[in-house]
């Protein structure tokens, strides 16, 4: 019973704290930036930047690429 309870808590915490949609958008923006489409990457990073929390590890990367894409356009 304790094993099932432990697995349930792990599954709930993993889904509650997941940021899968933001990570997908980040990967799309990064791939556009690598392919040379800085305008498309800039718009994706511009949409993503307000969504990411300050304490999130994705925040620094989003801010870095957002500013970098803004300078390239």
C-alpha cells in the first residue's frame, strides 16, 4: 500500500509541476533561431518570456535568447 501511495505522489507531483508546453515552445524558438529565422524566434521568445516564472530554470535561457534575438532583428 505504501508503494502505491508513493507512486501516486510521484505521478501527481510530476504532472503538477510540468512545464511541457513552455518547453515545446522554447525548443521551437531555439530551432528557428538556429535555422536563421530570427524574426520567428523573436516572436516565439516574446510570447514565452512573460509566461516563465522568475524562479524557473528556463527563465535565464528564455531571457538570454529573447534579448539576443532582439539584437539580431
